[in-house]
C-alpha cells in the first residue's frame, strides 16, 4: 500500500501547480467575462465549473507533457520551448473553451449538431477572442515560468522567491 500512496502523492504534487495556476487564472478570466457581459442576461460561470475546468487544464498540461513532441527544443534558447508549449496549451484551452460552450448549447438545442449550429450563430466572437487573448497571456506566463524553473531548478527558484537570497 505504501507504493500506491507514494504514487498518488507524486501525481497529486505533479498536478497541483498547473491546477492552482489555472484555477486562479480562470477565475480572473471569468471575472473579466462577467464584466464584459454585464447586463446581457448570460449566467455567471460558477466557481465549481471553473474548478473543474482548472482540473481539466491541469491534467491536460500533465498529459501534454508526456507527449514526446512537447519538449521539442531543450537545447535551444528558452523562447523556442515557451512558444511551442504555449501554442500546444493554447490549442488545448481553445478546444476546451469551445467544447464547454458546445455542451451548453447542445442541451438547449437538443443535440450536438443543432447545438453547434446554434453556437456558431449566437456566439459573440469578439468575447470569445478576448478570452482567448487573456488565456494566451496567462499561458505564456505559465510556460515562461515552467521553462525558467526547468533550467534554473526548483530549489534555486524557491530560494530566490521565498528563502534567503544567495550571497
């Protein structure tokens, strides 16, 4: 049982940083989304659905990190990996965002095809793209920090941010 608990702890510690990051980031996006839509009658996203989306994105990051193509440029300047990972994570986030809306519209329309047609007809595209831009900025920040931590090391980053500064 000790091996199982160690594996569970390892998985939990691996999923915690991206999930916390996306939990906070998605709450910011939801707040901005609500402010953009104030007075339109569109329901506010609940904190629970944001938590689920953060868990999905956190797990998506971990799954994407298992792909052999994810760390495509390990020996080039960091911008290569940051740009590559940002693109992959942003595509994943856009897909999840679109599918989340599709489920909502499919329930209203009575089917996936009818829901997709209704979604494409009624979606406020400037709002969709505004949220994608926000997610892009947040994902760039996340990827940049992850790449810096990968190169500098966890312990050094912890000391720089929380511990005594090196002499």
